[in-house]
């Protein structure tokens, strides 16, 4: 009993100081926010398909992994207004990881972000290209998106199967300047379960087939130079083979790139985006006001 009385006295005294504590907490809070804002982070967002509830084609793809088109539009408009630079995989590699090239003057005042889409869903063509074209016409800004593709799942020519992109869709998005086409393994297999021969086949065939599809449009062979591990699954062996055929590789681990301390180009963090992440949450993450768990994980990467 006495203990609880003592507690009451303490809490009463605390309450008397409440306005002062509140001011102090707010002050500390603001400085933390400011520090966070200045952290050299590059959010890499990992989407899958884009659903448009009005479009009957996408009815079968209403899974959690597919993001609503109108929410994506809201996000992109906000990012355009906030003066973001939509990085390609080669941009991240050249300007931030290896720093082998100086950031061109026109990008110096911009904040970097990468928007990626995995698994080559058809809706990344049917619902995303019209949206990107609309935003380009309205705001005069071309948004580059990264596609991590499994060439074995590409729709065959003339096929009526509408779940996945075809080579012609990839070529069209590339010609229009919206797509940065990269590799996600030939068949979307968990690479940690494969023997050496199967692993090499997944890595090499994926690159060969994507480059065959885009050859004449990609003289510098930027297509399939970078990789994303299917299921985000990797180990030391997988990583060492990916390093033989690709310049960098992306995870799917819900963490954020702090490029100043990212030493391993084959473990680039990506944030998982599904329908549960609202536009507002994604914008907060992009602005560096991300939830506590991201901050803590981020620190570990930096050590
Ligand atoms: Zn995937």
C-alpha cells in the first residue's frame, strides 16, 4: 500500500512538471526528426502487380501483393511534387554505390528513390504504362521504374493468357523510356535450394533471354545487368554466383538503403510494398520518417 502511495506522490510531482517535460520531449523529437531527414537514405520500394478495380482483367489478381492504381498515382504525384529522382539500377550503382560517376548537375537538388516491380505481371503494362504516360504529359516528368523479370514466365506471342507480360510489352515500355528491365532468375526458383549447375542455368538463361528480347533496343546491354533474388532468398554460394554474372543484387527484406555504409552490392535492401502499406506510410518512409524497426535494422547494416 505504502508503495502505491509513494507512486502517487511521484506521479503528482511529475504532472506538475508536465508542460516543461512536454516541451523537452517535443524539442528532442524535432531534432531526431531533423537528423532522420538528413540521413542519406535511398528507399527502394518493391511492388508486384497494379490493380485497377474497374478493369475486369485484373479481377483474378486481387491478392494482397497487388497495389491499387489510384493509390500508386497518389504516391507518384506526391513524389513528383517533392522533386524526387527515380533511379534506375545503373543509376544507384554508378552514382551511389561505386560512386564511379559524379551526379549530374540536374539531379543534385533531387532526392533519390527507386520504384521496382517484381515477377512481370501483365498489369505492370496494362495499368502502369498509361499512368506513367499520363503523369509525363501532366507534369513533364518521366518516371523510370525497375522491373525484375523471370523470362520463363513471359507470355508467349499471341497467347491469350493475361497474367504476365510478353516480350513485346517489355520492348514497348523500354522504347518509351519507362522500363529498366532486370533479372529475377529464369523460373523464380528459390536459388538456395539448387545445385551449382541449376543455379548457373537460372542466372545465365535469365540474362540471355531478356537480352534476346531487347537486343536491338539496348546497345549498351543495360538490360539484365542487375538481379533480385526470388523470394529474397540467398546465401553465400548464391551471392558468389550472382556476382559472376551481375553487377548488383537486391533483397526483399523490408529495410532501407543507407548508401554511405552499404559495402556489399549483392545485398541491397528493399522495402516490401503490399496493399496494407498506405500512400501516406510510403511517403513517410521515403521522407525518412520510417517506423522504429526500420531504423534499428538500418543501424545494423551500418556497423
Ligand atoms: Zn518475385
